C-alpha cells in the first residue's frame, strides 16, 4: 500500500509546479550580455527555404560595447553550408540567436563585402524593452483590433500595444514654398534621421530586402533610389500571393525564426519588406529584425507571414528571395533595436484604382492595389503604383497629352475630385509631369494638416491618354519698347506655336502701376498649371483643400506682373501691394502672425483651346515721370 505524500513533500511538489508554470509564462529564458564570453557556442534559427526555421551554429567572437545608445552588439561567427557561401544575408535580420540554450538576441548587422560570415547580434534585453513599449491611442487611425486574440505558438508575457513619430509637419499653405512632388516629405525624413549609407566600411543592418512584384525597371530604379537611405533594398524578385491551402505555424501565424513580410503595396503589384521573427509573445506582441526598418517610430504597416524561395549569394550583399503569404497583424513600432508587431491589429490601408484610357491593345488597362497608410510613405507608394501602371501599359517614347481625373477620399471630409491636364514629351511615363498632380498635395493635406485628425481613405485615378502633339508652345514674348510710362498700358506680343501650323501672336495688354515709377518690373507668361495662386493662411482643412482646388488650368495662358511692393498673408485673406511703412507696422503689431512678406502679382488669364507649355519673361523699365504726349 502506497503511503500518502507528507505535507512537506506536497508543499515542495506544489511549489515546484508553481515555479515551473510561472517560469513558462514569464517570457523566454534569456542570457544577458554580461554573461557572454568569447568562444561560447550556440545556434540560431532562420528559414533557408519554405516556412520552417532551420538551425545554424554560431560562435561568439566578443561583445562590442556602446554600439548604439544604451545598446551593445554581440559579434558572432556563423557556421552553416549556406552561410559559409552567402556570408551575411539580408532578410535574416531578426533570426534568434541562442547561447547556453537561452535567447541572446537577434542576428542583425554585417559588413558589406566582408569575407567571413561574421554578424552582429542585437541583445534581446533591448528588443524586449521595445516589445513592452506602449502606444499612443491615436497612432493608428482606421486600424481595427480583433475581438478575439489568436493563440500564440510560443509563450511570453502579454504586453500592451505600440507608437509613431516625428515626421515633418505639414507646411500649412505657404504658397511661396517650392512645388511638392510625391517624394518631398520622404526626402525630408531621410535628411532628418541622418542615415548615410554611402560608407561601405562601417557595419550596417543586414539590409531589409524589399521584394518588388510587377514593377518595371524604371520604377524599380526610382524606388531603389528613394528607399536606399533607409536601409531598404528594393529588388525585382517577385511579390508573392496571399493565402493558400496550407495551414500551420510559419504559414498562417508567426513563429520564432520564421519569415515575416512588411507589405508596403499589395494587389496587382507588390512591394514587400522581408525579415525574420525573433520572438513571439503569449499576448499579441512579436519582435523582429533586431534593427529598425526605417526608424520611423509608430508606423501601422501591414505585416504577413512569408515563404522563402531562395537565398541569393552576392559578393556585395546576399539576400533572401521571399514572398508574402497570409496577412497577420501590423507593424506598430519601428525602433533602434527592433520592429514590433501587434497580431491583434488589422491596419488601415488605402485602396487605389488606376484606370488608363486611350492606350489600344494594352494587356491591362486597370490596376487595383492597397497601399500602406502612412503620412510620408503613402504619397511615394501611390506615385510608384501609378507610374508603374502607366509604364507597364505603354512604354511609347512619344508626345502625349493627358487629362488626369483623381479622387482622394479623406476621413471626415468630402471626397476631393481634381482634374489636371498636361503634356508629356517623353511618353506616358514622363514621371516629372505626373509628380505634379494635385492629388499628392491633397494627400499631404489629409495626413499632415495641423487642424484635425484625418487620413487618406481611398485613391482613384483615371488617366485619359492621347498620343498627340496637340499642344501650344509659348515661344516668345516681346514689347515694342522696354521703356514705359507709369500708369500706361503696354501691349505684349506673345508668340504661340502648334505642331504643323503657323505661329500665332496674341496681344496681351499689361497696365503699368503708377507706383512703379522709376523701377523695373517683370511680366512672366506661363501655362496656368505652372502658376501658384497667392492665398490667405489656411484656418482649416477645408481651406487647405480649397487652396488646392483653386488653380489655373493647363489650357490657360497666365500673365503675371510682379509688383514692386510686397504683401502679407492673414487668416483667410491676402493683403497685396503694401507700402514699406504699412508692411513694417503690420509685422510689428501682429508679431509672427502674418508671416514673411511675399512678392505680390497682378494676374490675368487668357483661356486657350489647347494645353500650353513653355514660358517667357519681359522686363519693363518704368520712367520716373510720364513723357509729354
């Protein structure tokens, strides 16, 4: 007959079980940097092909202290047939490294053109700190949180959710500012974070490959130039397909050492950043990469599981070729030591439709994609998607006249519908012309206005293309004499030329201001879409949208007389042609209110039947006093 356990023995057993359960729920067993010594052996986990992680061996070289602010770096040598050949591999960023069967950190850094498989490992303590970092409640507008949280494959304490930040503020209607194109804010952010990727001698993040699917060479090259300063390496390696029949960890959910995809664009074309999961928590948090993706704080980008097809060995930088599988959660933190995902969040995306008319015989004339929703990324992604659709549909290098009808959906605001007409001398893919569509200014106003929380919710572009030289070219502007009287009216003769026709001369009367006596004034002639209208300071998002909608068309000739006096902007209106005394008084009384004085213009619009290109300038010397007649 078995004797019952004594009270003491029972207490010991219960205590042991409690400790074991507590340990299982307290997170991964980790090893601190202070315990790591040269020569220690361990292993890492990453996906070399497919979705299941495989083991590779590592040996510690040493610890590099203060590699980043409050962050050390563990230097290791990797041992695996693939890594012996490929050395440091882009897309392996985040691969968990274990020493003494404890999680030490994430494979994250390497040297370009290195001859040995040596990598830098970000300590897990820094990454777990980011995993615990909270998020501001307003960081991810439009995102949804799942009512039921899916179970996780591995166990780590539940954490709270994540943050975004510090991007250039919207300029708020400074009409004297240079024209914005789709990349202006992105370049400003690149300068702000100060990432210099030009030095091949310093250690770098194991670059995040961005798989481009369905992109032309020209647009892929453009994206490569724009994203390279952030450590992102766009490459044309396919895009992947979402979903499928296979199920299980690594395919429908994240696993430690599994592949992860950050989806910037998905749909008919795709742009997908690829890396590796370091650790999956018992809650909704997942950490990966071991370095920032763009160091942009709280992001809210779509994430997905990924399938690794191949590791391409390169002398410069090897990388994983992979494609996205199933959408899972959102990237909520992009920080120095890690990116953090929340698997219970469905991020907001921007559906975008691009319809092309007038290109006969094209294999496709409509493209549908989803863009990641973010204030400085989305305009660049929208431009890339639009340019790629046009380039892929027609690569003709010939004259094109176009009409672009764009509709921008804005949260809390009526849809903004704009029509821009123009001319592309290098064919439908003339990117410089497309970058000036007012759609991009509307997107910037929605994301960055200082008045209300708003965002872009949809984009629709319908582009009518006509292969034609049916344009007017502004060839010249002349006057009978450059010496003019104050208060007089001067006829300027503007020469317009159209293909296959005789030149046409239009007479444009210009009234010379009396207060310009003794000065030189300038009259410029340009197409309407090249002229920015002076407007008062915006007081609301509606004012910003009104300012974007108020524009001269490309089918107008606009004469702009640059006045010798200057003006000031006030809320909702502009005061032009102020004398110096009034200008100084208003600036002193109002402090910084009206802003900088600006050059004022007297303008007149001459409607034309065709799109106008080109420009001309006439300078007039105004006499001190009128001549006797």
